C-alpha cells in the first residue's frame, strides 16, 4: 500500500555515477546542485518503515539486476503534512503533486477495469459472472528506479483511478444536477486521494477496502497481461508460478489471492482445482507486525456487498482449509479439532459448511458397544449380578464416551469477519517474518497453529536498508573516510567490506577523521533545526535522536519521561553540580501520529510542551534542549541520521517486528540504546554487546509482567512516581495530562494499566542513560564504539535481504549480468 521514496534527484544521479558531472553542468547554468535538490518535494506515497523498506528493496532489486516490478497507488494528497502548533500536531493535505511530478510517466495506454458491488450470476455450464455494480478504470503511472552502477532500471507502477468518459452523466449535468453528474467521477478519484484514510466510519472502511482491491486487481491484470504477451502462442498456465512470484507486503494486498483465482476461473476458464493450485504456488506473504489491529479483519457483510464474487471464492478457500485441518488432526479428538478450526479458519464467527458440520456431528461407533455382549451362555449368573446402581453408572459412562462436543455456533452479538492474515498463510506458499526474534514470535505465537501444520512455509528474512541512499549519498563525508580506510568503493554494493574498519577502530588518525566528519554533520543538523523550529542548539552537545512513527509501543513516552526526570534533577542542583553531573544533550524527536490516534497526538503535544519549557529555561541553557522536528520524512531523515550520536529504539520487547531506522543509524556510526526487540537483537550481535546500550524487559517476560500488573502486584519505582507528579504539577503548561499519565496507572481497563510497560522499564532506562553519559565523556571510547557500529552494520544491507528472498522464496538464482 505504500512506498516511502523520498527525493529522487540525488539518488538518480548518484546511481548513474553522474553526481560530479551533473553538479558541474548546473554550476555553468548558475545553480547549486544541493539548492536544486532541496526544491524537490518528497513523494507522498508512504508513511513509515513499511513503505521505506519497500523503496529500499526496489533500489536493491535494480542494483542487483533482478527483473522486478513494484506496484502501488498514486496518492494525490499522501498521508498528511504535519504542522506543530501550540495545540500539538495539526494535519493538512500534502501538496507534492501541485507542480507536477517530473519522475513519472503517465501510461494512458496501460489501464484496466476494476469493479465494485454488483451481483454474481451463473452462466452456461455453471460459469460465474460478476455483473452490474460500479465500474472504474485504473491508469498506470510509471516511476523508473535506476540501479547503482548498472544499466538496469526497474519500474514502480502506480495506479490512479478515474471513470471512462461514457460513465459521466451528461444528461444530469445539462439538467443542472451537477452533483449527480460528478458523483461517479468523484467516487472513482477519491480512491487515490489519501494514504490510510480514517476508518472509524463505514465510509472510511469501504474506501480502504476499495483501495486494497484496486491495487490487487489492476496489478494482477497487468502481471497476467505481461505473462500472456511474453508467452505468445505457447501460453501454459501451469508454469505461471515458475515465471511469476507475487510478494505481498503485509496484509493490505491479501485480496491478490481471491482476485488471481477469480481471473483464472472466470476470465481464463480454468477449473477451481487448477486456479487454487496455481495461486498457492504464486503468492508469498511477508508479515510485518505482531500487533492484533494490524492483522486485518474485514467485515464479511461489507465485503459481500463490495466484492460478492471474492466472498464466494474466500468461502471456498475456507472450506479447503477446513478439510486440510481435518485431514491433519482427524475427528477423534473433537475438542482439539474445534480449537484448531476456531484459531485457523479464514472466516471468523461464521457457521461451518454443512458437509463439515455433519462430519463432525456424526459420532463414530464407540468401542464401548463391545460391552453389550450377546454371548450370555458363557457367563454365569454369579458373574452378571449387578446392582441397579452399577447399571446406571455404566450407562452414564457409555453416554459420556459417545458424547459429541457441541459445534461452535456463531455468536450473534459479535461481527462476522474475514481474517486476512489467515487467508495470506493459507493461500501462499511462503510466510516470512522480518527479524530473527520476530520470525520466532510469528511461528510460536501469531501463527503457531499454521506453523505446526505447515512448518516448511515459514522463514525469516531480516530487513535491510540500501547503503546507497542511507550512507553513500546522505553522508558523503563519512563515505570518503570509509572508502579511504577500506581501500575502495566496493563497500557500496558489498557491505561485507565494512568489516575491514574493525581492525582500525583504535587508530588515532581514523578516529580523528571520524570525529571531524561527525561534527560537520552535526553543524548541518543544528542549522537545519534552527531553520525548521527556530531553536538554537550547540553542535558540541550529544545529539540524541528518536525519529519514527508515533505509537505507544514505540515508547516515545518513555523517552520524554526520562528527559523530564533529567530536567527535574538538573533543577534541583546548583550550576556547578549540573555541569559536573550531566553531559549536554540535544534530544530530537520526529514522526507523525495517525490523525485519529488520540493518545499518540497527546504524546506529540507533551514532547512539544516539555521542549517549550526546557528550551527557554536560562538556568539550564545548552545542557538540555528538546526539539520536535515537524513533518518527518525521508529527506529529514537523510539530514538527521548522519549527525546523530545516540539513537533510541526502545519499543516494548516483542512488539517491533524489525525496525529499519536502527540499521540506518548504526550504518552512520550512531550508537543505539534499546530493548532486545526486532532487529536490535541482531544489530547488537554484530556491533558487539559493549557497543550497544541495552535495557528493559525481554520478550518472553512481557506476558508475565502484564499478568503481575493485572493482579495488582506491580510496585512502581519512586523515581517514576516522582516524574508523573512533576508533570501533573503544571510545570510544562496548562494542558491537562491526566489521560496520558492515567494510562500509566491502574491494573486493568482500556487505556489503563500501562500496557506498554513504560513504568516497568523506566528504572532500567534511566540507569542505562547514566551509562550513556559516562561513555560519552570518554570521546576516544565513544568514537571506537561509533566505528564498530558502522563496521557491524554490514549485515543490514537490503542487497543481502533481496538475495535471500530470491534464493529462498522467489526460487531464482542471483542474476549476473556482464
């Protein structure tokens, strides 16, 4: 659903090895290349790590010469442009297309019909036909993605939606009913207005489902058209999975599964068995989250109205899955079988198909019947004497053994749902997590029942980031140093060469060059912060950064509570004590809170209020600054990351699938503070335990800690209570933070009980921050840690990730071109 591309100019000329020549040409025209590059708006096609990962993958696919296509939607207004005001975050529509987009090529010759609503009728010979309803057209816009030092350029094909001219109601327009005339056109166009439209209302849910189906339908029609064109007269559907692999990035494109089946059966004339077999060999699924709300569940009622043919197909897939579960577990242990069906079915809270219900309800002949022996001649009267009481007990035992557990009936109070993640696992041939710890959680918790049945489907593919954009182009000063000390520029495509830096980590010349490069980048960041926020910061302070989507599990709240504690301690000291006790810090935040996510927006407001107080406190001066950078995007990241010294990746353990910003920071010699979550685990292994600041509870402890909290056994640290009281005292302004502080209190209830364990991890976190201060005071040690972080980041190139996908999931050998 999203690609977070960033600006294209510097990346394109860099990949084409034209940076110097292009800069010289612009100079002759009286322009500076950096000034020109800054005029380009970021493409508003994504929001967070999911979209940025997809863009890194495209860069690697092109660089490594794989024949790949990216498919997405061309959002007119993006997610939103973020402003920070005295009231916190405000959202306005992005205007990235206002001046046109020079990087895209509109392909009016490539368009496909997409249908919604209508009904399904049976034609001759039982062939199904989806008729009536609302018809729109998806038109292709192509964005070229050039590889690095290769002639390969792949394509990101984005779909824009409109209606055919004949659908415009000319008679209504001429009669003056302009709203009616425009309605079909507006309904089509609004599909591509906004990324992730609010889905609290039925209209919002409908729009999101329309977006997902448009992406899937147009893309699959395009893939199939290309396959048919290339096959020519030798068209063979059986080998389609040998030529095409469709990788679904999270659950948003799940409708690829029923849509591919629909096209193969209804349009191409294949049988159900053929279409189901081909689909199961074509589609693979990457899971990006363990959060229940992100494992999408759609209302069956809504889907039946909007996509009636797809619901028929999903019901058939559900029946196939039920049969597979019965084949695997049998019907002897009906309790086990019903539990498996409850967990694994695609359709939730929906009655079993009749054939299956009858099979489960029909009791098998019990072996107890053998008790009723007719061979009475051989049994003496004495042996058969039983009391009436004993007879009764025996009958009860027989009934008990013949008893069939009741079939799980749908609960009329609960909605009927389609579980998209279960459909992904059932309909695809491979399922992968995106970090080692995440993949284990996927296997042992999220999809454990599926893993037990299909262990061969499950894999790990740890995320990666492109070293071109994320170090070579955004950090030229450091890149020159790496090239000098590794002996060549080979590290840009073979990041294993970064390991060479380890042997020079103590070298004073390298350390001196490294520190100078970092300071130059910090000076740029200080200038940028002044331009964007008006705050003046000292480039000699430690730059401590947390930039990512604002979400409770990512725990920006833990960070800002730690800063409040630090500020309170400073205020309690004399000027001399403060200077002796604390390393000067600039604490930088950035990220967007989803427009309807109230608690996340409260956190943004809290951070900006703390900044407004701290930054204007003359007693504190340059010892502490708190800055929230508005409208965080790829270009802001490219500015901040090279100048960062400490980066916070402090999610509740077990909740971050992987993270990719942690890799970008490490690659740029920034030291991480974090929990054992997502890719942090592997980064810490590679950079060395002594070069990573670790704190907090571990993933396997979380459930127990929440249980302890619910039982009222958790005792908060006095320092944590002190911070909450300080916030409530009004020192950061008149805003009422009761809801925010209240979420960290109590033992149960929605929005209460500190679900993300901020209070539990707080003592460990502030003690770890003391270790950070201590390490930073020894600049030689800190610089060595920084060098070892860059050296250890070799494993986290998206080139490595793509080679692994190609080898293990897409079943193609690495491409080698002359």
